């Protein structure tokens, strides 16, 4: 608290790497921070990765340190399962209404898992992009922060079942838990609402949703991950067989007037990284990468050069026109724009490198309207109201390092706004 009794408070919407970084930076500079995340866990898309480039470390590396800083900070309040609903007031004194959904599990939860054994209801596992199921009461993933179970209220029959309540030795399950509304006054809002994968089923001719062995790049991250649906084994979804050949299809739906016009900037690096996942498990697998042009700026070029040395990786310059099925295998067709020849490859697995779609916050401003976006849906730097600061992939496609730099900048801007608002 300052001498005039008002506190500097910054709201951060979105608890991915961008939001976490901004929250930590602002709090360590002396601000109060409220971090609001709509999922039951923090970490965003990064926690769904197997490894991340350029160093190929697991998501635990880096995130664990951040979680510890969040846990021990006296100035950060984390609200999971929460979203901003409305914003009133004006620059320097925004009145924010947050809606928080019930977790149905309280802090007595030790994540022992007794409830899961008792729960009779299955639901699709969103964390694994629908590959596999969880029970209606579930731990989102083994590294979840907070490490606490949650109930999917759409799937759970509630008190009429109640088997999890009886099974829990800690009285941690409360099926009567209700949504809450939280009101706050804040000086600035950092929008770190991130991205979601482009819906590959919209892309004509590439067979996603029709052929089980056509998957997307985000699904590949989960397949390769030791806490994923196959415990880290890259295999064909249709029959669980090992793979001898795989094709990566770059710009699947991206840089295309019919689907996503923009380049997502990270998909080339993601596929080159995933080619390494394949190579680690299958020393002899044939890997084809179909591309328009490979984008690996700056130091990432080294990563590209390294892959080019692999004699069983073929880089084919050509946009894939069609994928069809032949037995369980897939036939990929493209025109090689360097030779002018039609190329076909028969492979066991296809990975579509789908792009990044900005994820929005459906927030309502009491002055009218919502957040300003560009033609691709990304939040714009100019929001019309000072103190509304977009960061990370909500603003533009970016790799993790770029998001962290951006978040630090946004935290600094938010501190300036607080300083100018008469608060200390
Ligand atoms: C296939 C693939 C592989 C990749 N691999 C790498 C890699 O190896 N290395 C690398 O550096 N980058 C990689 N990236 C990029 C990386 O995923 C992004 O840089 C990173 O996820 C951006 O973090 P973010 O916090 O901006 O967004 P996100 O990770 O999307 O986090 C946003 C958070 O905000 C939450 N949220 C959304 N809306 C709301 C709301 N209304 N209210 C509250 N919360 C909300 C979300 O639930 C989420 O937790 C990859 C991308 C792809 C597509």
C-alpha cells in the first residue's frame, strides 16, 4: 500500500509463457498482479510440447522455475478457470469483472488419484487434442500447476453419482461449488491470451479427420511426449504400428487466401524439430518435408543446416495438393517447383504443419466495443484505451524467447502507466 492508500495492480489475462513472464516481471518490480487463466492450469501451449527449440529442452525446463517464482511471490494472485467479463472505468483506474468457474475440488487435494479410480465417466482428453480420454474428474497433466484435480462439469453427472466424493480420503471434492464473480480495480491490463491451432478439418484435400494417420503438428508434440497418449512412442494412430516413413506438410492451410493468410513463423522450426523426434526413435525412417520456403531466421538457421545433413530427410519444394489413402498408408501429391515434376510419396504418417490462430478474450468494455484486432485477428498494439497491452502470440505469432522478451516490455509499459496514474 502506498501513502495515499491505493495499490498498483496489474491484471494479466492469460497464463501461458507470455502472461506468466509479464506477471513475474511486474511483481518483482513491486506491483500487485492478478493473473487470470481460463484453463485449470497455467503454462499455456508450451506445456503441451515434447521439447522446445532451439535447445530441445522439455517444457519443465524454464516453466518449473517460473512456477516457483509464482508460488513464492507475495504479490501475485493466480486465478485459474477464470476469465475477464467486463471492463469499466478508464485509463489508470479500470474496474474489472472476472468470472471464475468452479473447480469442484478444493485445496485439500493431494493429487492422490483415488477419485479417478472411482469415476465412471469418460470424456475426450483435450490436453492430448482428443487422442485418448480422461475421467470426468482429472488431473490436466502430471506437471499441472496448480497440482490439483478438476471436474469437467459438462461430463460429470454431479451429486446423483458422487462416487469421487466417497472415494476421496481428504474431503477435497465439493460438488456444490459455485461460480464466483470477482471485482477489481486495476491500472493496466496485459492481454496474453495466446493462440490455438488452426482447425485442420477445414482444409480441403489433406484428409484430416477422414484418414486417421493424418495428424497435426500439435498432435505430434503430444505423441512424442512421455506424458502423452502413447507414453512418447511415435506410432500410427490407426493401428499403433511403428512408422518407417513420414511426410511433413508445411503451410497446411497457411499463407492461403482460403484459410489462414498469415505465416505463423514457427511451423518450419516445429517440423524440423519434429523430424528430429522421428529420427531419435527411428534411425532408418524416411522423412519427407514438403515446403513453400523454409523460414528459420537468425540462429535457427543452424538447426535447418543440421537437418539437411541427414541423408534420409528429403526436402521437397512444393505445396501439397492432395493426400489420399492407400490401405492404412497415405499418398501425398505435390508439384516440385524446382524440377517442375509431379512428386508422390507413399508414407505411414502425415503431419500437417497447421498455423497459429490468435485466441481472443470475449471481453466487453462498458464504454462499448471490445479489444481491437488486425485483419488476421491478432490484438493490435493500439487498443484505443491506454493501459490495454497485448503480448505474445495474442499479438503476433512468435517463438517462446520472443514472447518472453515481449512480456518484459509489456510489464515495463504497465509499470509506467501505474506510475502515471497517481498510484505508487
Ligand atoms: C507445433 C508447434 C510447436 C512449437 N514449438 C515451439 C518450440 O519448440 N519452441 C518455441 O520457442 N516455440 C514453439 N512454438 C510456439 C509456442 O507454442 C508459442 O511461442 C507459445 O505458446 C506462446 O505463448 P503465449 O503465452 O503467448 O500463448 P499460449 O501458450 O497460447 O498461452 C495463452 C494462455 O492464455 C489462456 N487464455 C486464452 N484466452 C484466455 C482468456 N480469455 N482469459 C484467460 N486466459 C485465457 C490460454 O488458456 C493459455 O493458457 C510452437 C508452436 C507450434 C504451433
